[in-house]
C-alpha cells in the first residue's frame, strides 16, 4: 500500500499545482489519475481518468507514495 499525502491546500490541476505535488511526492511520478472534470494533458507522465475520484480531484502516483488534491 502506498503512503498517501494530501496537499495542504486543495488545488485545481494546473502546471504549478502538479509541480508542487511532485515536490511533495519526493520521487519520480509514474501516473496522474484525474477525475473526469480534470481530464487534461499537463504532465509528461501517463494520465488516466478515474471515475472513482470525487469531482475536480486528482492524484500523482510514484512507486511508494501518492500525493492528492480534492480539487479547488
């Protein structure tokens, strides 16, 4: 099971918030999971729409951790 880290402030998915999440991840991102409302190509990592996520939320996954935001 991966360690889950929540961003201290919920944020819409944009380049700045993605970079912030990667800094918090502290390892290479492997996958970006997004809610259908956040379906956009902003990262050089595979992106997958995950309908189980709440509206406007997103998750950056690494090998052992994941950083998430419940949206903004």
